[in-house]
């Protein structure tokens, strides 16, 4: 599961970068005209997905350490 989330996180970063570059080109390429609303979403949608997958990857070592310690705490002395 962790390997899959890491791979998804990598591809989401590529999608975010492409969305950001497209967003920048469209905004500065139009001059004074306001771009369509969906242009702004090109970078935001992958950014939110990156946020949640990044939180999962960040918490993974702490949860693994906590679950490895939990059986030791439950043993009677």
C-alpha cells in the first residue's frame, strides 16, 4: 500500500507542476483578460490530492513505530 501511495504522490506532483505551468502561461499570456475558472483548478485539484497523500506518507513511520510498540505495552509484567 505504501509503495502505491508513493507512486501516486510522484505522479500527482507531475500533474501539479504541469497545471501550475499551464496556469501561469494562460494568466500571463492573456494580458488583462480574466481566464476561465477551470484554469485555476488545474493546479488546485492535484495540490489537494498531494496534501492528503503527503500527510499519509508523513504519518506512516510514526504509525508503524506506534503499532510496533503497542504489543509491548499490552504484555503483563
